[in-house]
């Protein structure tokens, strides 16, 4: 008789992950085992005395091996929770992070100010998994949503997530920033979480990030600010008068972004919003009403 019941296996896995310095060892074991058995986490405890057969143990062992090799948990199980929804993720997209929920919350604050509740044209640049734009569309479905990415593979993931999570059409298109957008099109709000890691700092990142997440979504050039320069150089051409830009930034990039903005008279207003850890995480940039 097989002695490897669910509860015994969870206890062993927790200890094994602890010995390999894996974050949240108990939770990680639960998520991997639930994924392996194709059941919910709660069912692990409802079926705690259930023994696993040879094939189930083999499948679970394969997932454990991946995690110990530093493969991100989200890529192994194929999803990541973000702003009250679960998003499919693969190695083609950046894994959504809690800090990025700051940009969603700030966008919703801006939309809630409009008491007329008129439809806004909202564009996300570099959508990745679609976590930001889909979260907004779920909360405010009456707006018009557009999202681009340079990676076709990423766009396919974003489309699948949109179909699964919301009953709302988002227009996805392939482009490098504004390359496929006509200047006569105007948006009330432009959002982006672009690559902003300085190239020489990428090697210092945790192995889960530097070895597995897409370099295209990480590399911000020599100083980490290349994407911001490219976006701000063109964004005013596509923003409606008085429109806003929301950019996720690195915790130490406030001064660098201000220096870039000083070169553009079209952006008279900038405000920085802190994340849950108290770091400057989102830049709110307004376009002049008369430009």
C-alpha cells in the first residue's frame, strides 16, 4: 500500500523546499500538488489522507524539480493571481506583480473622477499578459480599450486571458510603442509598465527572473530609462488635450524621469504615486490642455 498520502507529501515537500531556500515552502508545495493533481488547494485538505499512485508521484516530482531549478512558480503552474483575477502566464510574458496593482488602482481613481461616466479611449503599451488592461476593463467595461505589444506570442496570451476573464472586447495589436497608431487617434489615458531595469543590473536579479522571464520585458537600456524616452517623445501626439499617462517606474527612477520630462513642454504636470512598500512606483503625467 502506498504510504504517500497528500498530507504526508505536503509535509515532506515543505521541509525539502526549506532546505533549498525556496520562498513560501508550504504554499509552494500546495500550489504545485494541486496543479499536479488538477484539484483545488482546499481539496488537498479535504482529501488529506488520499494516497497517491506511482504516476501521480512522478508527475509531482517533476514539478518539484522545476521549482528547485529556480523556474518561477507561476510559469510551472501556468497562472498568476493579479487584481482579483487569475491570469495565464508563460515564459513569453512577464509575471504580474503586486506592485503593478498600484497602476491599476491609480487608473481607476482617474476614471472615477469623471462624473459624467463618459466612455474613455484607453491604450496600454506593452500589455504582456494583459493583466493591467483586462483588470481595468473588468472594473470599467463601458470604456474603449486598446492594447499593444511587440511580441506576438505575448498578444496571444493576452487575448486568451481577455476571453477567459471579461465579457468585453479589447482591441489588441502588434506594435513597438506607437509604431502602428495613427496620429489622428486620440486617447484619454495611456498606460504602460515598460522595461525599466538597467542592463547591467539584470545580472543581479534573482535567478527566477533573469534566467526565465523575457528579456524584452526587462531590459531598459544602459540607465533603465530608454522606454520612457521613447514613449514620452511620442505620447503627446496621441493624447487628447488634458489627457494622462501612467507609467510604472523603478523605485529609484523619479529624478531620471523628471529630467526626461523637462525636455518636453507638452507635459506640465507630473505626480508620483507610491506602492505598498512606500516606493515611488507610478508616474502620473498630464498633457497640457492647449497642446
